[in-house]
């Protein structure tokens, strides 16, 4: 390894760890938020309504904040930084103005058609006028969140290109803090307490944007936005965004499809899927999203400089590092699902039935966790090369598989209702993600970007072996069943933390015995 590449490796590791740590803080505050949700509201029709009202603008947020916009904007931003620095400030002004106008129109339309959107995304609510009306009322309040958080995401893309990752990683904490406050005071704020959560989302969006402004000013980019869709940079971003919206949003579209179908199942299904998905988001955000966000400007720079060797090496090492974390995380979430759910959520209105149902969907979502993480990284490889069209094909394949599987589940459920149908919906999402990973891996290997078999090699065999040993030890000796109501929160937490620590220690000891050296996984 050259001195330059070694320095870059340390830089990527440092940046990934900074973003990962701040993201971890965000996710921990998110768990506190979700614990309060479960305690105050349970898994009821009102929480189902809020999760739909939040999921719709949140879906578009994923497209702009963590998906198509960022994936299209950052590579072009890097191009301007490296090759057209004298036009960089004007480029950012144009993008900011264009993005604001488009988002404002979408936001106003979303608010105006809040009832129609509620019906489209939760057709199962149509038979319950009160539930549909509540969803529409909250969606009207939450939709402007899209405007504020997407502008926040643009600022984050700029900061990341300048190796300023901490603020973008810590920003989601303010959403959680806002929702925590509005949850605690929900009963005193509104006759229907759950409505307070929609205002918590709106306030959080405003705050998250405002805290970006000082750093934007420091970097010299806090200027009056300009509306210019004919600017060369704007046209390039728009062209890249078109197919990227589908390509990067496959998982989110699948999750939204899950919500639509779940609305037709028994009450509580949407909430059970939400709580299990939140647990999947922890390792996905800390590792998958953190690595992919840090990688995007780095890979884009390698591509612009035509450094194909460094490009391929960075991508391969990122996949290997992800596998080192993703496989044991999947196994841990599966084997400890009962104790995790009962420790975090089984209080107040969240009962044992809710625990058991959430466990089912957590297990099936967990089966797709490695694929969700790999997908984040592989998609980044395409977008860093300003190729947003190729992933679209694979995303459409994944979405089609998910839709067909969900329709099959719905058909058999409506014909003869059965318990746990929502877990099969989660399983469909996991399977579709794996299909996309395999297709993208094959494509990248065929064009020479990936030069080795990343998923079937001696290293991955050792990781799977160590994970299997950890799984068996926890299965036979760990506290893996849901805790009962009489077990205090302190006992639940201590047992759960002990299981996690023991599992991690066993995993890394077994890796060492198999000759795996963590230092070899440096990016």
C-alpha cells in the first residue's frame, strides 16, 4: 500500500467512525423515542395512523435526503470542486433554489391531497372513517417535514464533501428529541394525544435545517438561492436523479408496499412492522449508511482522477468490512429478538401479543439485513461513476418480486386469515434485497469494478463459521425468550446487555482462532 493510499485509508476509517458514532447516538435517542411510543400509545389503530402519516413524507425524505438527490448531487459537486472550483458557489446557489421550488410544490400538493394520499398508501383504512381521517389530519401537518429535511440533506452533502461528517450524523437526534417532548406532553396538548406527534415531526424539520446554517456560512455557501434549471450542473443533477429515484429507493418502495398491504391486515400490523424495522435500521445506519455516505465522495474523486485500482480496492474492502459486521448482527437480532423487543417496548400499552408479533417480523427483516447493507454500498459504486440508470433495472426486479410476494400473502390472508401474515411481508422485502445484491454484484464483476468473489471466499466462510458458533452458544445458554411482566427494566437490560457482550466476545475469539485479523479489513 502506498503512503497516499494508507493515509486515505485512515481518513476513510476516521470519517466512517465519526459518522457511525454520531449515527449511533441518533439511533439510541430513537430507541428512547420508540420506547415512549410503545408505552404511551401501544400498537393501536391511532399509532398505525401516525406511522402511515409519518412514513409518506419520510419515504420522500429517503429519496432526497439519503437517496436519489444525494447520490446525484455529491458526484457532480465533487466534479465542480476538483475541475470547476470557480463555478462551485454559483452551482450550489442554483441547486438550492431549484430544489426549494420543486420541494415547495410537492409539499403543497401533498398537503392538499393528504386524504387521497392516506387512502392510496393505506387502503385498508378505507373501512374506518375515523382512522382515515386521523391519518389525513396528521399527514397534513407532517408533509412540510419533507421540505425542511431535504434542504438539510443538501447541506449534509456539501459538508460530507468537505469531510465534515459529524453535524450530518448528529442532526437526526433533534427529530428524536422533538418527538420525545411531544410524546411526554401529548395528553395535555391534544384531545387525541397521538396528534401531538405530527407537530413534533414538523418542529423537528425546522430545527434540523436551522442548525445547518452556521456551518454553511462558515464554508461560504450561505447565499441567496437562484432558480436556474438550465445551468449545466443543474441539468446534470436532474438527469442523474431521474433514474436514481427508482434505483436508490428500492428498499424504501418495498417498505412502503409493506405498509400498504399491512393496512389490509389485522390492526397492529403496521406498528409491528415499524418497531421491527426500527431495530434493523440501527446496524444499517451505523454501518451501511455510514460507510456508503463516506465512500461516495471518495469513490467519485477516484473516478474523476481515473484511479481504477484505488477505486476497486476501496469498494472491495468496504464490502468485506460490512460482511464482518452484517452477518453477526443478523444472527444476533434473530436469536435475541424476543429479549430485545420485550426489553425495549413491553411496557404500558405494548403487551405480550405485540412482543410476539414484532418478534416475527424482526426475524424475517433480519434475514435481509446483510443485503440491505451491501445494497447501500453497491448502489454507491454505480452513482459515484455517475451511472444512475443501471441500478434501476435491478430495483424494478426487486420491487416486482416484493409486490408479487405481498399479493400472494394478501390473497391467502383474505381467503383464510392467519396469524403472522405481516412477517411474510417483511420476508418479501428481505428476499427482494438479496436478489438486487446478487444482480449488482454480477454486473460490477462483469465490467471489472469488482475483481474477486466478495461473498463466497475463505474470509466469508470464517465469518459465517464464527457467527454460527456464537448463535449456538446463545441459543443453548442465553436468555433468548421474551421477558415476563414481573422482570424489571433493569433486569431485562442487564440480561440483554450480557447476552450481547458474551455473543460479541465469542464471535471475535472464534474469528481469531480461525486466523481472521481485523486489521486486514481496513478500508
